[in-house]
């Protein structure tokens, strides 16, 4: 969700955990753009967490933009006149946001190359349901590959990936009714080689597995409470669950529901959702060791 601090931790995790493969399973981009307004030549101001921050020197400006990126926001330098247009013209705001999003993804791909070129680490990054389609073409570099909707080799295994989710209350860019998602998943799974062990990288978790528990919301998108506490309900995909139960991959990797970090088993398949705590700059992840065609070890990690 746009946190550059988490992205850098993700890249550094290869060396820290001695991992041969890095997999990021979606929802890469941020949702908020923070205008950095040039009030006077060379002097900028921005609002961060309700506080008005000023930058009078290039070093101050660099630090200001770094702090904006920390929480997954996108800094955007503009004049006072352009800022007024951003506030008043939603179409222009969306146009600028899309452009900034693509530019930031390109920055990240350059960072990935800087960190991983020559290491031999395989880096697979796919979008998620919250990511706009404009970024898809940018998710590639010397070291980064976008595995979405394809079967790719991962060591001695094969992996299929799907960025789409079942329907949500939020009308996100990549969501489908569950029956349509089932068709998409089956088309992707048809690429699997029956002779190779499989890994599934499916952004949305399987339904009612403890990996998909989220607060229930009403038609006005307000959290439903019971006894003063949020009502928690399963919101994952029945199509994903059916595919995993039928195909029985070694491991099925999921995300989507930040608050539903955990481990589940569907038959022989290990299912993982590491959750997300990106707003605090914490990278939640999972380490999976596969040896001789079987899961030898797994662990949820944070740092």
C-alpha cells in the first residue's frame, strides 16, 4: 500500500533470511497523494498527519518527502495554483494521482534493481485488487517479474498467481463476483504442469478459513457492532477455497485482509496470510522452506 519503508524491508529480507525467492502478493500502491506546495521559490509546505511542515532547503525537502512516503502516501510537488486545481477538479486529481502512482512504481523498480541485481534472487511482484491496471506494465525490471495470471517456475516448483478478488463493498479496480472469479482461476490453473509441485499465490484468501476475517460493514460502509464490539465475518472467496481444496498445492499464499494474519490447512495444503501493518512501517511476511517437493518449514515474521 505504498509504504516505501516496507518495500525496502521486503527487498532486504532476501539477504536477512537467506531467501532465494521474494514474492509480493499485491496491493502495492498507495491510496493518498500529499501535495508539497511551493509557496515561495525554493520553499515548500505540506500537511503531514494534520501538522503543517515546511522545507526551506533541498535537504529539508528530501526529508519531508521521505516522511510522506513512510506511511504509503505519495508526495507531489506543485504550485499554489495547481494545488487549488487539485482541490477543485476531481478529474484532474485522478489524472495526477495515476501519473504519480506509475512514477513511484518506476522508482521502486529501480530500487529493486539496485538491491538485487547480481544476487541471484528471484523477485516476483504482482498487483492486488486495490491496484489500478496502469501499473501492470511497470512491474518489471532487471530483477522483477510480474507473475499475475501465469504459471512461472519457482525453484523446482511452479506457481500460479491471481491479483483479483471476489466482490467487496469498496468497488476496487480488480474484483469480480465469485462465480466469475472461479472461471478466471480455472483458466490460470489450466497452465499448471501436473508433473510439478505447485504453489498458489492468490491475493484473496479462501472463504471461512480464519485468513479472511474482517469487520462487517452495512450499506453505508459503517462497521456493524455487536455488544459494542465490531462484528467479524468471513469475507474471502469460495472460488479460491474450492480451487485449493481440489488442486491441493503445497502452499497457498494470500493477503487482502490485513487483520486476518494466520495459518490454515485445507486438506494437505498449507495456507498463509501474513497480514499487513504497513501504516506503522512494519513488514509482515511469511518464510516457507520447500525441500524435495514438500514444505519443510514455515514461519510468520514481522520486522
